[in-house]
């Protein structure tokens, strides 16, 4: 503004005269100085607080620039950290604890039933041939039976008796197809032959016998003959459904010792071998059996136990 006044005054003075122009120029300079001084006095300088506020505002604008939002046709309603709704705090109260159920214990394994085959004793008995007769068609079917009561015959035989005893409150395993094995020894304790694997069972034409708990026991025919002569008989299986009868005469008469072993269908001994001591006194035969020790397998249980 002061510049315009000076230029206007100078231009007007040049039109009049040079002296007047000089005078007018001086007046304009002085007026310009006065105007500038007056203008400065009217201008209000900002306070320190205002300047500090301006600095703070400027820093905030630089730290948070204006964000522009562009149109997006897809709308995402899933909550995020920026747009997730704010809910009142939830307090979870757990339900009262239930007492733990006792652990179910597996039942103890059931004990497998066992047999209770026992040795009943050995003795000489009167025998009779029970058939079906001697012929090629009856081979493997021969059998002997014990004579009950009086008999006019002179055939005798040494038998060892066995039974599968029942026990109160216990399950007793039945033994099917039990087989008897024999070992015979002469007066000099030498073995006769190499053993006889399928001795005869009295009253039974087969080479095996079923020992059912508390049923009829079985009697193994160890040897047979008269008081002076002795024979031993056994069976041999030549086919699944066919047997053969075997028989030899003992040249020295009855053996002095015999061992009887009863086995199951898997050829496992059911008892310890039963030892029979055979003696002859004044023409009469007798036998003494050596039983297994008490408590050993095959020993006869005591009553009430």
C-alpha cells in the first residue's frame, strides 16, 4: 500500500515540477514509514501457548494423515479387532464337579478246569474173554472183562484202576481218549521189549478210554494168563478207524515190576508213572503199588478237602 502511495505521489509531482516532485517524494517516504510502523503496532503477535498448540496440531496431522475410503462392493460382517462389537464382560461359573465314578475293574481271568484223574489201586482179578471171537475180520476188536463173583476159569490178570474224581464246588475237566503206556521189567530188572504204547482197557475194545468226572473208572490190563504163564496184549492203530491186536507170551512168567503211565490225547502224562512191584509167595501172586507222594499230581485227595 505504501508503495502505491509513493508511486502515485511521485507521478503527480513529475507532472508539476522537479522541486515539487522531490518534496512530494520525501513526504511519501515519511508517510510510508509511518504507515508501516502503525501497521506493525496493530498486528497482534501470537502467545507462546498458541505457538506451542500450533506445533502440537502440526505434529498430530503429520502422525495421522487423512485416510481416504474407497467404495468396496463386498461387505465383511465378520468381527475384527477394529469393528468387533464390544460386549459386557462374561463371567463363567463352572457347574459343580461330579464325584469321579469308580474305575471298572476287569474281572479276574477264570481258571481253566483241570482233570482230577487219580490212581485207585492195582490187583489181580479173574478174567474172561469178551469177544468178539478170533478171526481175521475181528482183528483189533478183542477185549477182556473182569469176572464178577465166582468163576470156574483159571484166567487171571493184573489191572491198574483209574478214575477222574469230582470235587465239590469245582469244574473238573473230562479226559477223552486217554491211553495207557506200559513198561515191564523181568526178575533181573531188565526191560522187556521197548514198551507197549496202547495197553488194553478192561471191557473196552478200543485203544483209548474216556475218563468222565465221577463216572465209571477204567482198568488197564497190565498182563494176563494163568498163575504160571503170563501174556501181554496191546493194540496198534493201522488206520484212522482200524486197530490191530498184538500179543506176546512172557517166557519168564509175570514181570517183577511194571510201570503204568496214563496219557491224554496229546500224549501228555496225566499222572506220574505208577510203579507196581509183583511178587509170588507160595504160588500166590500179589502186587504192591507205589503211589505218587501226597499233594503230587495224581495223588488221591483226602475227604473234606
